[in-house]
C-alpha cells in the first residue's frame, strides 16, 4: 500500500474521530442531560419521600389503600403480560413464517396502540361497556360490570401493551428465516416440537426483552386506566392513580413514597431490559458473523 493511500486513510479516520475537544464536549453534554433528566428527578423523588423519616415513608407504602393499589397493579400485569406473550408469539410466527391475505393489515393493527392515545383507548372502552355504552344495557341485565371495575383496568392494560412482544419478535424471526423449521419438518418434527426445540431457542432473548418492555408499560400505564377505573380508592386504583390522588390531596410525602416504590420497580425492569438487550445484541452479532 502506498504512502499516499496510508495518509488518506489516516486523514479519513481522523475526520471520523473528530477533535478531542468536540468529543469531550459531546460526552459532557450527554452526562449533563443524563443528570438533569434522570438523576435529578430520582433524587427529588427519594428526598421528598424520606423528608419526614423512614417511619412516615414505610407507613405510606404499607397503608391499606397503597397495598390495594399495588395488588391491583400486580394483578393487571400478571393477566396482561402472559396474554400478550401468547399473542405476540403467535402474531410474530404468522407474520414471519407465512404469506397470507391481510398480512399487512395485521401488522398495522398490532401497531395501533402506538398511534392511539391511551386516553382515547380508555374512552372507547367506556363507550362500549359503560352504562350508556353499546353493550351497557346487556351487561347490566346480567349484572356484569367492566368499566369502573377491575375487568376494565385489565382490558385497558392489555390494549396498551399489545405491540411490545410482537414488535420485538417479528423482525428477529424474519431475519432468521424459515430454513431451520423446514429442516426440522423434513426430519419428522411436528408443529409443537418444531416450535419448542427450534424456534423458541432462537427467539428466547428477544422474547424476554419484549416481556420486560410489556411489564414496564403495564406497571406504569396511567391514561387508559385512569379513564376506565373510576378512581375508587382501595378498589380500582393502580399505583400511578394512587400517587395522583395523594398528590392532589397535598399529601406530598405519601405521594413521593409510593412513587419511590414505582421507581424501584422501574429500576429492576431497567436492569432486566439492559441484560436482555445485551444478550439479544450478542445473538444478532453471532447470526451476522455466521
């Protein structure tokens, strides 16, 4: 290789790297933004929660309405996440492995909760299942209550979390193709054996990543749940709604104490997200090398 070529390559690398001062300025700006938009709010939440001591902090968390809100939040997560896991895997399997009429419509419908405001989604459930809704009279005749009750909260949570598992799996399964499944089929594997021994090992990290995102959204959902819950204290309030009620009542210490509980759950979800994301990136890198 000639000296001119080496000089040109070195110049190109230097241009890509940029000046040291520019890099340091960008890194400093990133850290400042991180501190301003993440660390400072975390500090405010924790400092306000502990403002009156640990006794007040734990009293707010273990108060009956707070525990009821925590149980309802966990219940909604335990219902919505497994259902969306099953739907996401089935939808991703159909979209990535088969060609059929209406495939593009299915993909568009999966993304619908991303484009519709959660408040609008909650309002739709009220118009469908409320007392004056489309099915309201039929439900009242059978003493079934969906809106302003736990079923409405679960339905709203399911709706807003529908895309997360499917949208993580669809591109991953499309990238992997169908060669391994076809080989398993030729070797005599049935549908369940093909999924369990071939497809699932290839998508497990993407599946975990989608479940983590789905869980985080289900725990923190406010808009749709707020519309359908009725804000009945101790009955239909999730943790985000309970925080709102405490704050509106100027019970700021209790509000920040309960919010810190959500903060801890969010940090756990964030660690799980980072772990699953790193494993998924490693899997894609290995596939690219192969």
